[in-house]
C-alpha cells in the first residue's frame, strides 16, 4: 500500500510546492504526495521556474488549504516552516510528524540575481531533504 504524505507550509506557495515536486519524483510510485498551507497564497511563479530548471514541472500544482485534506489518514506529515509547525491543526491520524525549517525564498531581498540564487539554494536544500526522506522512510 502506498504511503500518504502531506507537506505543510504557511501559504503552500514555495517550500511545500518544491517539496511536493521532489517527493513525487524521488518516491515515484511508493507514495501519494500532497501539499497544503495553513493559508493559501497561490503557487509562486519563481518556484515553478526554479523547479523547471531542475527538470521538474510543478506548473499544474495548486495552492491548497490544509483543511481540504482532513479526511485523509496520512502516514507522514512534514512541516517545512516553523509557522506551519506551530499552527498545524490536529489530524486524527497516526501520522509521523517531521519538521525542517527551510528559509522562505519568497522573502529573499536584493537584485534579481540575488533573489534567484536564494530560490536555487532553498530548492537544493529541499531536494536533498526529499531524497533523504524517501531513502529513509520509503524503502
């Protein structure tokens, strides 16, 4: 049976979208991957672009509210920012909760190149985390 994984962030705009993309890629058919936010901000165009540069298409992803998934019994709940971890609603499942506070690339400042480099750096951190997660939990 496929594992069900929810990646949760504040706005389901960048970090959780990137994690969903990589988890789907690395887990292949071993898991069903969802992402959500405690708010919805829409998928950040730069997140779509930075993933495209690594060969992953998340352009069809949608920004979803965590309440949409309350009926699903998740095996894993991964929070990718402190705000989501602190404000995550109760899920009536036995999900294993994991947390990693990735920097928010949407809050990067500077010129276009500096902002882009921030998106790439965060993407690479999430890619590594996702790959390690799949290796550790979805053998």
